[in-house]
C-alpha cells in the first residue's frame, strides 16, 4: 500500500505543477484549495474530511481513527476581459480583449489519525493568478505597441498582438496534531512553496525599416522557493459548538527572472520589471483564519468563516503593491444532512481586496473584490468512501483605471467572471 501512496503523491505533484487556482482570496493568496471548500466556502471550523489540514489542521483530531486519502479535481472556467478606450489613437490596440482559458486544479490530502495524535501531508496551490491567453493581446500589449509606434519613426502601426501568462504557487504541507483533551486540540507544521510565473507575448508592427524588426516577442519567467510554518487550534466548546483557528506564516519568496527570448532589445523585459537575472522579493503573505460551526439540529449545521490576509507584513519590492493590504474574506454556510448517505451545502463568501490602486491591477488577471456562491453535496455510500461534488459562481466587481501606466491606459475597464465544478473522492482505511 505504501508504494501506491508514493505513486499517488508523485502523480498529484506533477499535475499541480501545471495547474493554478483562480477564485477568491487575497491579492496573491487563493483560498479555493479543495472540492469541499467549493461546496461550502467555509472550512476553518470543519472536522469532516482530510482537506481540513489546509483550513483547520487541529480539527483532524475530531475525525475517526484511520488513514485517509483524498484526491480532488477542480475545473474552473475564467472569462477575463480588458476594454481599452477608443480614444487611444493607434488602430488595433483599443476595444475589448478577452481570455477564456479554463484551469484544472488538483489537490491531494492525506491523514493518519490514531487516538491522541495525527500526522498529515497535503499538496495544494495556495497562490497565483492562473493561466490566461489573450489571443488578440490585452491592455498591456496595447501599451507596449503604442510605445514602439510613438517612440520610433520606423514603426507606423500595430498589426497584431497576443499574450499568455501563468502564475502558480505549489505548496507541500507536512504537519501533525495532538489532542490535549476532549475540548482542545493543537496542530503545527511546515509548508514548502515552489513559485513559478511566466509571461509570453508578441506585438506585430508595420515597419518602414529593415533594421526595425516587425515582430517584438518575449518569453520571460520568474521562479522562487520558500518555507513557512503554520499553527492550528481547535476548540470543541460544547457538543453543538466548534471553533477553529489557523495561523500561517509569511513565506519569503525571492524571484529571479530568466529571459528565454527577447527581440525587443530589453525594452519589454525592462518594461514589465523582469530584466534577465534581476531579483525581486514578492512573498506569499501569511493568513489568520477563524471559523465557528454551530449544530442547530442533528440535521442542520451552520458555519461562519473569517480570513485575514497578512499582506502588510509581507515584503513586496514591486512598486505596484505600494499601499496594498490587508485583504479579507468573510463567509457563511449551511449544511443539511438528509440521511447518513447524503448531505448538501450552500455558502456565500465576500472578498475585499485592500489598497490596490486601479492602475496597478494586473490586466491579465486583475485583483478584484468578489461575491461568491457555492453549493454542493457529499455522498457517503459506506463508512469508507466520501464523494464530494461542488459548484461555485464568482462575480467580481469591475474596475476602471484612473491613470495610464505600463500595464494599461487610463480608462481601461478590467472585468472577470468565474465558475467552477469540483469532484473530491476520499477513502478511509
């Protein structure tokens, strides 16, 4: 069995390396780490599945003894757009530019729980903005195209643009929990982050000179690794009330840029702040999470969640983060148990991004306030299997840039819309 577990961990780790989460969270952090999160949006006080190692790790002490393996798959649709004002005087760089690239985000959670103690391991994707593909370019490539045409008599027009971007923070979590008594349980451990960001784009120009290349193209990436720690506390205050607390430390990430391709003579890498070999610190902020679960009746469970993203304590050297932090989320959910085999959930989450200036929002995947609805069900055919199904709909508050920057012209409207379906399968040995 150990060999099968090792193979499963390797496969999930490989899948996670090419995936990225996109829904609610802070400026960098993302909170959609599991299928059960998608159905309820409140997991900080939960004690019902192995994914709580990422939300309420001390709560695993309320689970039955045994070995738990849980594998989740989250399919996310993403409709993002930049609408550049028609007042921009060069053709093909104004209008509406869109990306609808979906993402598949896996997750793996494992727990070994025995009486007074437990150990656990998880692979999640707690940060990043996800993959986007703007086949006709976006606000950023429009600014780049404009700078070439306005800055050189050799170029007279922008003929075509395109951009792809991807950002993912892959996390490996290892920890343990201990039950002090029936009321109090504690947990702690380490989390290793492997972060990767990539930016590919091109601008095709009308050139009057053979010395001025008609296509300006780049392929840039940044990578960083770091280690943080986490602490958890679960309080079973009464037979009806459970409280969960989570603290995750800031993870220091020093990104180093690698220019794989550049035909612009350094103009584009310098413009996006990714010149070859440069280093820039952009931490994954810590979080402080709190949850309360109340059992109204034997069949009805209510939960509330609050998450504070400790962004002001993180170090971000990029000037676009000036004044940003601390973002937060608050959620509420209800779960109804029809019978021992079926239970259904519905939840609401409000996300507030704090301090980001509109001209500093990423046009590829803007950091926007959001309202999220989640619903779903869990089917438990016997004591060993749990199958989770979830659906999530996220509505983001649009933003319009106030002033021009290297990312977008003033008056550019940034919009996002996401939906997701999820499947989680857990087995207890």
